[in-house]
């Protein structure tokens, strides 16, 4: 059984690749390396002592995609490939729509042609927009506040339409909350290009001295300490949810949506304080204005994934902070600039 991992050189895809290989799956990775580095592929091989084919290939290149499906007996696809920077998506929306939506349509058309109809899609809690209350379950109304979020919402809808048109498709839409952390070994982790947009990579870069201080966006939210609250989830827990989803799809047709979160919300200050405590590193920070588009509180009700998939997150915030810090300290400059 061979699983195609799109975007497998990226942060979450590389961790998923390791878990798949460790669990005995054969994999093929395709990635255009637009937001990743070939070194992550070397590290996946090193961590698992396993070989697998890698294609430096773009979802927008249909011929190359066809080649992958011709060359390998693909049974299912874990579809991580996509652009994910919210701010950039506001500046260059067409690039985001083209990459994330056309890319997914290409993938699905070519899958269908090769009779591969099992798909796990990386969606996001951003599809809940600004929810009325928490915890958020899968039945909450969906909306988007930026082009990135809209690509996730549109792809979810496209996949639902696809499944209606051909009920033999088996699709899991996994709505991730806030993945952080890294593989225990410190060999793979999140490797942002330039100034990090997300909180944890910013914190680790401050801790290692690459950035002077963290800007905390807003301390006047209606939360226990005034800073935003999120559901931080260890990337290893997150990718284990994908393996459970794959197993579920073996015996279930249809489209099913699952929240992948811990069910607990922590504030920005909670994260800073836990990071400082477990890693014995002060994080200088200053309060700034709220970041436009940010919501106050977001955390999951993950009961459905527990009941239906038998999955729940196990790692706590301390472990997430330790593992993110090990990755940063072992790789102060991320992956070396290996060219492919
Ligand atoms: P990432 O940028 O590290 O990984 C995505 C990978 O996809 C990159 O390696 C990139 O080079 C590749 N890629 C992008 N466009 C491609 C294309 N057209 N063809 C081939 N490869 C392409 O991001 P990540 O954090 O690992 O996220 C993986 C998925 O999960 C994305 O779809 C993202 O939107 C989604 N997601 C991420 C988060 C998060 O906080 N990290 C939260 C919710 C959802
Ligand atoms: N945040 C912050 N400073 C930063 C980056 C993020 O205060 O440099 C806050 C942000 O306002 C939000 C939380 O951290 O409340 C999580 O932001 P992130 O961008 O990591 O994820 P999001 O939930 O926005 O997708």
C-alpha cells in the first residue's frame, strides 16, 4: 500500500512521512519545495532508515502528476501541499487561489483517472471564522476572513461536490488547530522562510537571539489574561490523526470532517511562560495592537475524532515547548540550504 504525500517536504508533511514509514506504509513524496528544503527529505530517510521516491514536482504541472500515478501503485493521498501565509494571501490572492484550488483540482482529476479515490485533506480551524463560542465542533458555521481561509473553505466544498458526483470517493477533511512542536530527535521541524508569522517559531527565534523581542498582538481580549487563546497541538499528535483517518477511510465511503485539536485553550502569555519555564529561557516581549483579522479565542471540541477515529491528542504544552526548542537549538538556521 503506497501513500502519496503531497507537500511532504514541509513542516507537517515531513512529520507525517516519518510516522507513515514507521507504521509500515510505503510512501511517495511530491513537493515543489516552494516553502521547504530538500534537506527535510534527507532527514526523513535518516530518521526512518527507509527509502522512498521523491518528486520535485508542482501540483500545477499535470504531466508530472500523471507520471507519479503511472509509476506507482498509489492507494491514497495525504494532501498537505499548499500555500499557507495569511498576510501574503491578502496581497497575492490569485496566486493562493491558483495554487491551492487549481492544484487540488488537478490532483483529484488525476487521482480519479487512476482510480485512486481516498484522500485526506489538510483543512484548518480558520474555516470557523470568528466563532460565537468555544469549544468549536464540526457543526459550527463556516466562513472565511482572508483568501487563504477561503481556499480551505472552497476546497472543502469542491471535495464534497466531488463525492456527491461519485460516491466511491472516501475523503477526510481534517481541520487543524495550531500545530507546534517538532520530532523528538530535533532532526525535523518547522522551518519558516524569513520573519515567522506564527507564534511558536517567533518565540524560538527570540529565544535563540535571532530576534530581539516578541510582539504580543493584543492584551485587551476577553480572555483570562487579555491575550489571544489558541488550541496548540503537538505536530506528532496531529500527524497520528492522519494515520487514524486513513484507517477509517479503508472502510468508510463519504466525506467526513474532523477537528484535530487538544480541546484546551492556552493564551499567548501561557505559551510564553511555559516555554520560559521548561527551557529556562526568558522571552522578552512587548504588547502591541491587535493583529488585524485575529480572533480572540479558538479551541476545538475534539470529541468526534475521539469517538469515530479513536484519536486524541496526548502531548502537553510543556512537551510542545521542549520539542520546538530542541529543533531550534539543534538547527539554529533551520535546514541547510541544500539544493535539489
Ligand atoms: P509547509 O509550507 O511547511 O508545507 C507545505 C508544503 O507544500 C511545502 O513544502 C511547499 O513547498 C509545498 N507546496 C506548496 N504548493 C505546492 C504545489 N503547488 N505543488 C507542490 N508542492 C507545493 O506548511 P505546513 O505547515 O506543513 O502545512 C501543511 C498543510 O496544512 C497546508 O495545506 C496548510 O495550509 C495546512 N495547515 C497548516 C497549519 C499550520 O499552522 N501549519 C494549520 C492549518 C492547516
Ligand atoms: N501572535 C503574537 N505574536 C506573534 C505571532 C502571533 O502575539 O508574533 C498571537 C496571535 O495574535 C494569536 C496567536 O499568537 O493570538 C496565534 O497566532 P498564530 O499566527 O501562530 O496562529 P493563528 O491562530 O493566528 O493561525
